C-alpha cells in the first residue's frame, strides 16, 4: 500500500477559498468604538431593546457587540449615543464571541449619507481622539 502524505493537506485546498471569501468585503472597515441603542421586533411581536458597542464601521455597514443574539435577516432600528447615526439596518451576520454576540448590519438607504460622513470623520480623526470602551 502506498504511503499517504499528510491527510489534512487535501482539506487545506478547501479552506483557502473559504478564508478568502470570509475576508472579502465591499468596503474598507475602520475601527470605531462607540455606544449604540438597538430596537427590533421578534416573532412574538414584542419589541426588544439592547445596548451595543460598535467594533468597526464602513460606508454600508457596522459591526456591533451585543449581550444577546439577533437573528440574521432581522430589521433593526439603531441610534448612536452621539446621534451620528439614526435609522434602520438589517442584520446580515451573527456569531457568538465569548460572552457577547457580534452582529454585522447593513445600513438602510436612509443611513447611507450619514454613514459616509461618519466614516470620513472617523478616518480623519487621530486614533487618540476616538472613543474606546
């Protein structure tokens, strides 16, 4: 019987395209730590509310850490504590990260102009001036 090489080697060929897809983004993301308030409805038709902290922002979306999960596809209302962003977004990604959940949201049309202004402001602000939580 012929000796087989490392058995994990064939599986690495599948992992490379997945890693590339995972890291592929339409827009560059900029680290942005700021408090947010989220509001959404679940299947029970009961409104849910949560505080969140952002991780990063792009012109089309935002990454947030929250204490509970929100299902992918849920439309949320979000408001930055600074009121730099106020409007609707849709949850596109949700994953547990230790004791918190990280969700990725895509801004609704009404937030795109405000997000563009915020990204330019964050990009031009030295890191020392950006809030950290």
